[in-house]
C-alpha cells in the first residue's frame, strides 16, 4: 500500500533500514564499526572538520550497503533463477560497497592517524600531515594499478592468479617505502625478505607464474619509487 503521508513514508524508510540490519550481516558490522570510530573520535577530541569527514564516510558506507541490499532483493525478484547478468549486477553493487569502504578507510586514516600515531618528536600539529602518508597512498596507487592491469589482461580471479600478482606488488611497494624512508638496514632487509617470501609463496602454491610475480614486484617497486620522487 502506498504511503499517504510524510510520516508514513518516513516509517517505511525506517522499516527498510531495520529490515536490512536484521537480514544483512555486513550492515551490522558497519554499524559496529561506525560506533567504534565515533567513540575513538570523541576520546581523541578530533576537530570539527575531521568529525565532518568521518561522519560523511560513515554515511557513504551505509548508503552504499543499503543500495546494494535493495539491488540484491530486486534482482532476486526479477531473476529468481541463476543468470550471468543477474550475478554481474550483484557483483557490481557489491563492488560499490567495497569502493565506499575503501574511501571510508582513507578518510578515517587522514582524520585519525595524527591522533593514533605519535610522531618521532612527540608532537603533532593541528594541520600536520598524517604519519606514514607516503607509504599508505603508495599502496593505494599500486592496488589501483593492479586492478587496472588485471582488467586489461583478463586472466585469473580478482584475488587469485592473473597478471600481475597483487600480493607481490603490494609487498614490494611496502618494502620499497621502508627503504626509501630510511627504515634502517635491519628493518629494510626484513621487509625486503618478507616481500620475497610472499612472492615465492604465490608461485609455490601455483597461483601465479614467475613472470606474473616478477611483474607485480616491478610494478610495486617502480610505482613507489616514482611517487617518492614526486612526493613533496
């Protein structure tokens, strides 16, 4: 029955949110994460702009999750039997949630890192750049490039196989960041060794070939090195 007043429309909207919270486990996780983030923000007395950004990130994640749930219900209604296009619709909708979550992580890092991570001199300015900013965004850029490359070559699954190896790219990006940021001989050696071991493990379990791992390592290292020279 169609709502006859604004109050009834609002009630339907609230019922939709409650139904999604009851039936969708991921949405419940998002609610718990949002509560934890807001508690942390209150404890560290974040500034008004930081709190605005955090609230915006939380809203975007909830919005994407609700739209994803609505699309899943609609697809099941239109196509109760399996259909490849129905699967694609659900995958793309779920991808929107992942994008929203990644964006929320970036915003949360920018807003909270200067409160959670103490700088070497023990002081953090109001407008100081967040600690570990270069390494964090280098990994993000590398992940985006890996996604583009996997989409171009169309080989393997998103988290398994394909050109290039995402595990190798990310691990060598982190190792390169540590080396460039003067992590010390011992720490740099350990990170580089860990990157080699991660890359070798992808070949041992036959998820990637040597060339896929080598391409991932080259992509992660070269991208991080380039960004380091561009980093202000």
